[in-house]
C-alpha cells in the first residue's frame, strides 16, 4: 500500500468516529431532558400523594394522574398551589 491509500483509510476512520460521536451527542441530550422530566414528574406525584394524605383531613384533594404529576414536577410548589386552588373550587 502506498501512503495515499493509508492516509485515506485513516481519514475515513477518523471521520467515522467523529460522526458517531456527534450523532451520539445529538441523541443523548434529548434523553437527558426526558429523564429529568420523568424524575421531576415522579417527585411531583410523590408530593401530590403526601399533600393528599395531609390535606384529606381539611378537605384538600388533588387527583394524582400523569398530567397533575407532570405539572407538579415541572412547576414545583407554585404548580401544586395552583392545582389546590383549582381543584378546591375557589375559582
């Protein structure tokens, strides 16, 4: 083999490795955001369950489903307060 063929093979491998790296990064970033949303939704659902256990004595109940857990997970405490106000019938 001459030098030009070896250099071409080396460049092809290098470009292939770079392409795999960049495509992997592009696929990994949305996965991180999705996992963060899932973790926050689980914590929001746990907060709703705890809030329902504590608030059941005074008549505060918020249904626990995927949507309310996601709202509580993404918005945090303000989201939980807004859902309490919404589901209590104040507004």
